[in-house]
C-alpha cells in the first residue's frame, strides 16, 4: 500500500488590534495615522445608536420585529467601507451598519423595519440588494450577479454576507462551488457571531473553522478578528481587489459575537449563559477602537460624548421622519406580486381596496 498526502491546507487568522486596544505588529498603510480611523469609529457609533433606537421603537409598538446588530459593528462597517460604490452588497437582516456606511439612510431602514417595503428602494445605494430574511438564499443571487459582472467585463464585486448557521445550508455550498468553478468576482463574508438563533456554534458544524469550508470549493478561506475593524477592513480590501482584478473569490470568516437576542421576538436568556455574554462584552469592538484612539491622543472622552450626542440627534430625527411617513394602504400588498393579478387574489385585493387607507 502507498500512502501519500495529496493536498494540505492552512487557515490563517488576522488581527491588528487586540481586545485591550493594543497594536500587534505593523499596521497596514491606511491605519498608520490613528486619526484616519476616526471615520470608521463614527460608522460604528452610528450603527450602535441606530440599533438601540430601532429596538426601542419595536419595544414601544412603533416598529415591527427587528434583528439587532449589537456587537457586530466592526465586522459590517469594515467590510462595507472596503467595498467600492459600484460593488454590490447582498446582506442578511443584521447588516444595518453596512447599509448605512454605503449611503442608505436611517429613515429608509426604519421604514422597512416598520413594515413598508418602500424602505428598500434606496436613493443612494440602488445597486445593493434588499434585506434577505430566508437563510443563505442571497448567496446564489450574489454568484449570479458576479457571473454577470465577469461576462460584461465590469470591475465590480458581489459581496454576499451570511451568518455561521447559513454555512450549513445547501445554497451556501452551491454558491461557493459555482464561484470557484467560474472564478467569479465574489467575496463571501461569513459573520460568525457564535449563534444561529438558539443553536451555538458547537452544535452547528463539526468544522474547526467556518473558513475551511472554502477548501471544498477550491477558493481561499481565512479568519479575521471580527471585532477589530482595522483587520476586517484590511482583509476585505485585499480580497476585493483580488476579485476585481480577476483573481477569483475569497471566503472571509469574521469572528464576532451577537450581544443581543436573535431578534426582538427572541429571548436569548432561555438558551445562553449570562457569564458568556459578560465575557464577550469585554471584547466590544467599539470600546476597543475607542481605547486605542484615546491612547494615541487623537480622540478624547469629551469628543466621544459629543459624537454620541450628535449621532443620537441624527437618529432621533430619522426616527421622527419614519413615524411621520404616511402608512401604505393595505391593498398595496398586491401591487408588485404579479403583472396580472391571478383570479384567486382579485377578490381579496378588491376587499382591501374597499377598506381604503385604514
């Protein structure tokens, strides 16, 4: 018998800023001036305060069920800021910070989560796809867009974002396999927040990493500290540039944590240990970058408080705009379903039309 190793693989992990706000090794060029990181910090603050307001609106009966992104700000802000405007985002229901960083307004997001699909009709990010509620179905959509980019010779990249649980779906595997075979301009972002609703990471997959799932598709896979916005931005810039120049797809697993319930319809206290949450809050991506900026003397607690007050005012104004947005009439639920409404629905549409704007 002959036994030889025919292939071997490594999964690398990247981090520049540790949980204590200390730099590890040489920083990438964009981060060498600490003051240049302040816009990324602001994006994360905007995401956190928007998120808090959305939860408050839902809890007070002024908005529908909502998926909080608390704890994941560095992962979504880092990847979205690395993208070019002409690239295309395919998010789940938790990438509010990515949308906001790419020009979607807070009011548009509030309107959507308030039950009005018009909120997804973005004025400034019309190329990005709407919120995807079904798990992993946006991955094949992104691969289709990436195929179109390649076919047309466009220097654009499709960026599907999914959670750790979504990597167990067939849609995910089919997507990464097709992207690898066709060498498509696609960067797969796996936000590993340790929970797929109530299922912990340990019960979702026996894989040592989610990034290694890229190996089966023949594409590069890597891990990044998803609470380190410097590392997230840096790794996505490199992967996006590689894809844009014809180098093919990459899978990046961002290690972070979902500090919130799965959605406002969930109670994570039923299945999550409180001590785990306390430990993970010590890794907060916002606190980490704030500590570093202050220690580098480019930021202060006074500036931080001023920023929080400014952003809070912006978020409150957007929430008021949403609350003053006229409600859609019930019959409009049928408007975009079919070119010609089937007979079975016509009577239902007629009854709703008769109700008017109630």
